[in-house]
């Protein structure tokens, strides 16, 4: 039951983060989800910074619980165990993000960038690497259908991650980025969905294991 709860946390984490990307931007009338990044919601000086940090804390805890559940579910499945470790590292970065905010576009364009902005970029790069690696190892742990789904997810993340990366320098120059928010949110959305699918597969696996255990107890 404990493992089942931990796996359910994965589904809850994705639903929560998706909801945050709808609710929090509504609290900043001047913010445009299509042309602005998610990081700008928690930027220094942004009116939504405090709200975003507080509401993201449960996401970090839920993701950490799910990652732990993945590791526990791995048993002798080494690729899945590695994926669990990588996801634990990914989730743990959530405790660092509040201390590495970016500045608003206007400040960056005026030369107001600090070490915090550099750390923010570095964390973003590490986060991307961690969840791409986790995706790869988890794909190797299951059947062909999940591997194909994971490969498609990987390609989408790569394509829209590249588009986001190409537009990113324009943020620091306070220039127009009409679709950077779209590219980034597609990336986020496909990863959140992948987490839900992985959680569902592991929950189904847990259900089968429990059914087999119960059948063995009846026979004995």
C-alpha cells in the first residue's frame, strides 16, 4: 500500500504542475503564457514569485515521493532502479530552484544579471539532462510499446527544447519571443504525461504482483 501511494504521487505531481501553469499566470494580468517562460513567474520582482514558490513546494515533495516509489518498484530491474535514482536527483533540485531565480527581462536587458541568473541557467540544463536520462533508462526497463512511446517523448523534448534554447537569448535582451512559452509548455506537458504513463504502468505491475501473492497464499 505504501508503494502504491508513492506511485500515485507521480500522477498527482503532474496534475498539480499542470494546474499551476494555468492558475498562477492568471494572477499576473501582464503575463502572457505564449510569449513568456515559466521561470518568469518566479523571477525576482515578479508579482507571482511568492505564490509560485509556495505552490511548487508540494510538487517537489510529490515528485520526490514518486521517484522513491519508482526505485522501490524496480526490485531486480536495474535500468528502472537507475531511472529511480535519476528522478530522485531531478526532484531534489526542486529544493534549490527557489534560491536561484532569474531576474525580469527589463533588469537583464539593463545589465542587471547576477550569479543567481547563471545558476538558474545551470539548474535548467542539469534538470533537462536528468529527466532525459531517466526517460532513457525507464524506457529500457519495459516492453516495446513503452520504449516506442518514450522515444517519441524524447524526440519531442529534444525538438521543443532546442526551440526554447534558440529563443532564450532574446529573453535577456528583452526582445520579442512570441512562442517561447508555447515551446516550453509543450516540453513540460509531454514530460508530465510521461510521468503519468510510467506511474500507471508501475501501478498495474503492483496490482499484478499483489494478485499473484494473494493466489500463492491461497494455495498454501
